[in-house]
């Protein structure tokens, strides 16, 4: 197994979380990273295990993981209770 795609996925998910944290101005990087990592795991699971559109040998699952983290962050900031 090639580990370069795993490194790209981890760095990409952290970059998405960092950008989302900067755009919202909240300074909650840990929460954003946790939500992005959970979304990435869901994206990977959907691509590899549920739909079967990618394998771990492909590079396509990284796009699904990053897409899942983006969708999770959008939902997190959209439905978060701000008092």
C-alpha cells in the first residue's frame, strides 16, 4: 500500500479544517479538526465500503474523504447553536 495518499488525505483534511476555522473567525481549531476528521472517515467509508467506487489503491478515496470533511464542516457551522 502506498502511504502518500494517506498523508495527502490527512494534510488535506487538516487544511480544510484550518480554512474553515479562519473563515468563521471562531478560533476553535480542535473542534473544526474533530468534525473534519469525522467527516473524512465518513467520506472514506462511503467511497470504499458502501458504494465501492474506490479502493485503497486508488487516489479517488482521498477526494471523497476531503469532500466528506467539507460537508461535515458546512453542517457543523450551519447547525451550531451560537448564543
